[in-house]
């Protein structure tokens, strides 16, 4: 009887589990993104300039301001991450 149960379980695995594994769907957030030509051009040409002259200096200013404020209290910036 053990042989019959084992054969039945093997057949069930072949019937139900293997097709389900082949048909697994990739979630939307793991699928590769396809950009339009305008989006591709924007990322290659406009965004680096935007980051270099706008976002980069702004984030640098915010960082320096936070460090200066913490140092006025005798703290270091890294002490806030412990």
C-alpha cells in the first residue's frame, strides 16, 4: 500500500505542482521597465544636468546645514545613526 501512495503522490506532484511552477507570473515591480524614446532622452540628457546644477547643490546645502546645526550642540552627524 505504501508503494501505491507513493506512486499517487508522485503523479499528483507531476500533475499540479510542475505546471504551476512553469506558469509562475513575475510581479509587476520585478518586470523590466520599457521607456519611451522621450523618457530615454530625458534620463540621458536632461536629468544629469538637473541633478548637477539643481538637486546636487540643494542636497549638499541641506547636509551642510544639518551638520552645522548638530555640531553647534556638540554632536556629530554619525552619532544620530546609532
